[in-house]
């Protein structure tokens, strides 16, 4: 796959959309950069950090000159001033509500802790907006194999029995990568 970093932006300087876009959102420590790197098969395309909140802008990656993956700032905990977090929230809201080239949203949740109240808020917000979205449960490799099915059932119950499509994912093993790409391609063709 040919992947090119298009740039880092805020809502005030977003470029015109040339290709369909799929954005990725999630809490600050959910593994968005690792998810993107595994998805596109590049080790250091999106910068990873052990410190939450390193993605502070809207980062765009053009994939095979067919689509753009958009990495939005994380929400929730981040060791940054409240004013900066408010700016991130405004950028995320503006992008998702008004971006005409946005086709779908991927919401990441850490399988070990999902759903926290902030995750449920994100699910309800996306449902209210009517945006097609996929829930990707990251760090599935950190859940013991014997507990995966039970954890999945717990997650299904915690999100109120809603019919939300979800995929287990591991940036370490590649679990779920093919399924995520299949969902993205279906979303672009819908």
C-alpha cells in the first residue's frame, strides 16, 4: 500500500477534500497511532508515544490515492491544559459534523476497559449524528484468549444491547486488520 502523510491541520486550515475520508477517534490512550500504523503496514507513519495526548491536530494520510485516513486528537484524559482539550473537542466536532468528504468513523476503545462513560458518550454522539461508524476494540492481545468471548459479551451488554458492529483488533498481532479494511471498503462503496 502506498501511503503519504498529507499534513497536520486544525479546523481553520483543513485542506479541500480530494478523496473520501474515514476518521479515527478514541480516548487519548487507546492506541490510535499504533492502529493506523498496523492498518497501513508502516511502523512509524503515525507517531506513537507512551504519554497520552500526543496527537494534537487533525492528521491526514492518503492511502493508494483512493482514500484518506484521518487521525483526530484523542478525547478524555491528556496531560495538557483544559483550553487545549477544548480546542481539540471543537476541532473534532467541527470535522465530524461538517466535513463533506467524511464517509465513515472508526471509534477505538481499549478492549480491557471498554466502555467507560466517555466511550458510551462517544457512541451515543455518533448515533445521534447518524454517521456510519465501526467500534474497534484495541489491545485484544492483552486479553487472555480464554476471556475474549466473555469480555465481548460484557461489552455487548454494557453498550445497552445496541446493534453496534465491532471488531477486535491487535496492533501487535494484526488481529482484525483484514476485517477493518473490509468494513472501510464497504463504507466507501455504500
